C-alpha cells in the first residue's frame, strides 16, 4: 500500500489500483503532468473509491507516438545505445521522428554512428539510429562521447550538420558521461573528476587541487524525456535487459522526468525474478511494446 497526502494506492496484480482520493481531487489532477496514464472503470470525483470497481493506473501505451505525445519542442531527450544497433530503442526513435518535435537536445554515447559503421547490418539495409532525427531537422544540440564516424570518408549525419553549423556539440568523455548520468539520477548536482584536466574538456570549468591532484567540476545530467530499449517489463514497469543491450539504460532511466521503455513483451507482476530486474518500475513512466513486425533496419 502506498499512502500520500492525496491518494491511497494499492499494488495489484495488473498495476497500481487507486483506493481512495481526498475531497476536491479527481483522476485528472493525478495525471496533469502526463507521467501517468489512467484507465478507469468508473467516474471518480471525491472521497473513497468503490473497491468493487477499482481504478488501475496503467503505464502501457498503444504506440510510441502516443507515449510521447506531450514531448515539446526544445525538450532534452536521453537516447540509449552504445555504438551499433544493439540495445537501441529503434521503434521509439521512429516514433520520435514521426512525432516531429524540433530543437531537441539529445544525450547519448553517440549521435548516430550505427548507420555508418553497420555492425551486423544486413546487406542493402541501414540501421535505424539518431540519423533519423538529424536528417529530419529535429536536433539542435548533442551531448555525446562519440558523435562522429570512425572513418573520415564516411561522416555521420550529425558530423555533416555540425560542419554546416546547424547543430551544437558538447563532447563528454565516456566515463564522465556515465557518471554525469548516474549523478543526475541520484540527485547529485556536480562532482570532481581528474578526467579531462589539461585538455579542451576542462575549458571554462572549475578546477581544484585535492590531495595534490587536479580535478575539474562536472555537472550531473538530467533530461525531460528518456527513451530506452528493454527486453521484458512487467505491468509495474520493472525492466530486464538482454546481454549488452543494457548499456546506459540503468543510469539513464532515473535521470529523466519521463522515461519510456520499448520492450518485446509485457508480463504479469510477479513473473520476473527479483534478481533479474535491473531497472525498477519506479524509474519507468511509460511502456511501449515493439510491434512484432517492426524492423530495426530500413
């Protein structure tokens, strides 16, 4: 049972169940920020809910576009993935392109190199990655560790846009990126690290000598939205991953106001072994099932 100053929620087999609501509040008040999707079996106004007709707070959305319908222009969006197409939220990337929000700041390990490196990509196909958003003119800035192609003869879409002056770049060492994400999710505003001292990375940043060694100040990262790729989730949003597709997901999910996970399957609460769960449901706001006929290549 979860008791707040507004409502009493019970954890049921299929998700959260609204048991009581204080006078003067209704369901619309609970969902005003868009982070919770409610399916109700009755009209609820004030007072106690009839326990025979319980109301479930569902995190499951029918489509990716529906799950990000309130993502505004100018939003900051975290996107998981390492380098190749493995573990990337391909369906949600397509959904974000179709949604059409502009002036986005994207945060990730890369800014779209899967398409040019073609790790495991079938002949004649191209991997779906951040390139969709770059080519669609939706990105104004990237915060990334590897924003450009490893081959000068095969530049990424982001690299070309950067050369044209269409986008900005904040380059972050990979280990620092992971710690900035973790810090953002843990409520740590900033931390000192020796990484980048004496390089361009240190320009404009506060530095200190700690125990005889120089460190620079890095700030925790947070985002408005985060889109990640999972393997399975239960109806409460507890997520498990498959292999290396986990990558940055565990540190990204807590660091966003709204985190959306793309999974292959949603199972009943209690189906997943507790030791399997990597990202607890408290960090997942919305769940989308990747269509069975969806391809991560185009």
